[in-house]
C-alpha cells in the first residue's frame, strides 16, 4: 500500500498559477515576435507549449480572458498588458529572463560549483532599502544590481520613460551576492548595475503583426 507521500496528487488538486502562466506567455510573446535573436527560439516555443498545457487547468473568466487575448494581434496583446499590468510588460519579463540566463552562463564558464537563485515570493520591497544589511548579516556582499524596467532603454522600448518619470514607484530590483565581507561604507547606489549582452538584431522581412501563439 502506498503512503500519502508517494501517491500522485488528485486531478482536482493540480492548479496552474494564472500569474505564472501570464509571465511565461509574456516571455514567449516577446521572444517569438521580436527578440528571438537574444534566445534560442526553441526555448520560447517550449515555454509557449507548457503554458498551453497549463491553461487547460484554468476555469471561468480567466480561461475566457486568456483565449480572447490570445486571439488578438500581437500589438493589441502588448497594449493590453502594458495597460493592465505595467508598461513594457513583455519586454520587462524578457529582459529579466535574459539577465538570469546570462548570469548563469557566466557562472558556468567561470567554473564555480554553486549558483543559488533566491526566490523572493511575490514582493521583496521590504528588502530594497535594507538589502546591504540583510546580505552582510548572512556573511554576503552585494556585488551587482539589476532593474529590468530601466533596461528597456537598451532595446529602444519607449516605455522606459514611464519608469523614469515615476522613479519613486516600487520596482523589481535583482541583486547578485557573494560570500565575502561587505564593505561597510558602501551604499546600494554604489553597487554596479548589470549590463546585458545584447547582440545586434538581424535584418528580417516585415511580419504580419500577428503573434503565432496557438
């Protein structure tokens, strides 16, 4: 007889996160329409496939809304999320994924044995002002920082102007840390900003303007 720990979850217990699906679909939209040169397109296609599987477990208004948005031209999808969630939504997500990917690649090439990505839950705003003390208390030093919204400027997304004009609003800020003594007089504003490696976009034929996310 199997114990409860080894039994697979019942079908009704398996639920997809609407937020997670939205983020994954936003990444796929950005890569499959404009930024395939920054990623392996097959990765975005896989992410898109997984969201299609996940969306089958969603019911009610979220399912209807998802299907309606999915049927829109890409420009309309983008406009919806720019208004309903945050300006430059798809590209903010794409840049965040690119930053994490490039940091992982750097760590692998450097021969380091361990790289930890700390999940911050839904919001780590409480750590933004105290992040240096938080890191030092754990024997760590903050070495780099990154804000995806401000990286929009690097890809020519005009939505960056919104974030510059509303700089007091909370932003998702990401930090890299090392196990080393922190410099006592160093402030968060003195920590170097991560710069992404952005290959030049190849010349392509004009598209139809539709996002093939079916």
